[in-house]
């Protein structure tokens, strides 16, 4: 049985222990990590594919709803966990799968997990490792792991693999929405790079074999932070 990959965030360790205890009894949920720090959750999501986030709302430094707005909700769905019922409407805004009230009872936890399973496993095929792009009058299949970098030229994108170049009419913004965010990063207004293909980075360039790709000042800090997180794991 395919399992849901999950993590949990709550500033109260006792609440996390309840979620861990419940998750251990649900055979289709794999609770990988639990966190008390919002920043560590955001770091983790940059480098790991997570389908489900159990998210506390009321935390000292930041509201959990704000965290939900920061993450890619196409990739990671949210189940809200809180002791305050007045936040229920906020769940609609962040497209939460469910809303659990503390203390979380096992039967209620299980129902929420079943809803997540229906949405993320039963109703969806396995995430493909390729995309189709329009190349002239035909659709070309591109394996994601083959992409080394992407260069924009007006309204056209040049997708470079180790052996080929595919030209398609698409914006950089749309391409970034399609690509897995923990493997691809924009380093310049005209370039997206495939992180596993990067061999070296300095303040000015990304290096891939014999290719030098410029890093612009607008993207340098976020890219450097992403590289550090990527290498850390």
C-alpha cells in the first residue's frame, strides 16, 4: 500500500506526541518528522517531498495559517490542528483538507487521514517523472531528471538536456509551477537550473560541466540559501 508522506508542526511537544501515537496506528500514513520550529519546517519542505502537513495554528511567533500560505499547497496538503474553533474559516482560505480540534481523538484523526488518502492516493495517479511540452506542432516528452537548465528567450523557453535542446512557448513562471520546487531553482530572470546537475557555485555563476550560468543579484541570496539546505540533506 502506498503511504502518505507526512510531517507535523506544533510548538507543544505533548501535542506532537499525540499525533505520533495516532499516526503509528494508521498503516497508510508515514509520519517522517515532527517539528516545534516553523523555520525548520520551511527548510525541510525545500528539500523533501511531503504530501501532508499536520499544522498547529496558534504558535508564539507565527500563526499556522501564515505558514500554510508560504508552502506549495499543490505539493503539500494541510490538516489544521488547534484548540481554537474560531480559526475554522481560515481553513478554507488555505485549502485545508480537515480541521482537528485539540485534544485530538484517534477516531477523528483517522477520519482526517482517510480524507487525505482519498484526495492524495486514491484519486490521483503516481506523480510522473516527466512533462510534455509543446515543441512546434507536436508535444515532446521530457524526462525531468534529464533537464540540466532552462533559458528563456522572450516568450520561448529553451530546455537543455545533456544531449538535446527543446524549444517551447511558455513563461518562466508557468514552468516553475510545473517543476518540482525542491529540484529546480531560478538563478536569473532568464535561467532555471536543475540542482542535482550543479557541480559548483560561486558568487557570480553556477557551473555544470562546461556551462557557466550567471546568478543575478535579485536571486543570489535565495539561491544560496536553497543550495545550503539542499546540500545539508
